[in-house]
C-alpha cells in the first residue's frame, strides 16, 4: 500500500485521518501541524501521496502544495470549506470536504495512486 504524508493542524483530526489510513492498509510517511515541518516532510523520500489541510493555523499550505507538486507527489486538499477554499492554481486537485468518511478517503487515494 501507500506511504501517505499527513499535514493537518488540528491534532484530533490528524489522529482520526491517521487511523483511517492505517485501517485502509496505508502507512503514514510523516505528520506535520505547521508550515515549516510540512515543507521539510514534503521533500522527504518515500512519500507516495499526501493529505494536505488548506489552512495551517495562520498560514496557507500553498508552499507545501507547491513542493509536493514540484516533487511529483499526488495530493488531496482537506478543507472544511470544500472546493471553494482551494487556492488559485490548484483547482484541478481533488478536495475532501471535512469531515469526510473513510470511504471518501479510500476513493480519493485510489484515484491519486493510479
């Protein structure tokens, strides 16, 4: 299965998504709750895909999205605002509306990892 990077600023949501990933048979390549550590992990080896919160506290996650894009790592945005919150230039990337189900995450990852 895939090694998925998880970038989410809310600890409980991050733990819930990590549990979903494990239940689906994936591993967590790394976890970050803020921009700087997310940027470091986005360039780390062994990342197959990523789940990326659009807003990390007071910062946009666009620099992380750009790093993932530059490294050819597929990712999905996770947002409470749905696709309306997706930054300009990334509208063609998939979005999971929070809260999302394990089935929605599974379908999204299957599409990303094709």
